[in-house]
């Protein structure tokens, strides 16, 4: 059996995870909160954020953020909200985990430039927070 060791959580730090409505993103947010990190959890619906908070018994280190990476207005609003929160709490964002994505069950024709704009530009807009 392999023993797992954890490093101390740096003080006054936070992480941002996109795609926390379910699956890997939700699990990562829960795990990092339990380790002591302040987590900004990007969700597409308020109800997803509430469900995530409920799983963590309203842990004060979890901050659900409405963040659909395909909606640049939401991306901009999330950046502003996170910047303000980091400033208020004297924290620094040390990681961005870009987990957001969609699995399409049908084949569609979409231009590579649309895909680039949708996913890369959202991350590009979020990355300077780190």
C-alpha cells in the first residue's frame, strides 16, 4: 500500500476550477476544500453551486461562481467577482484548473476558429488571475 502525504496549504491562496457542476470538477473542488484550499468553483447553474456547497456542509472555503466558459459575459463577470474576493481576503490565486467542457453525442461541423474562441479565449481571460 502506498502512503499518501500532503503538503501544507500555502496561506492566503485560492484556486479556480471550471466545470464543477459534476464529475471531476466537483470532486476536485470537494477534495481541495477538504485539504484547506479556498476554491472558486465554476458552475453553469446556481443550483449546481448550492448542491456542491451542501456536499461540503456549507464549507466557508468554497465559493461557487456562475461560469459558463462559452459565455464571455459570464467569464468577465467571474473575473471581476474573483478579483474582488481575492482583494478583500488578501489572497492570491495560485492555480487555474480548466476542467470545463462538453461531450457532444452527435457529429456536427464546426469551424476550428469557433472552437478556439469558445474554449481558449475563456481560459486566456481567466489565466491572468493567477
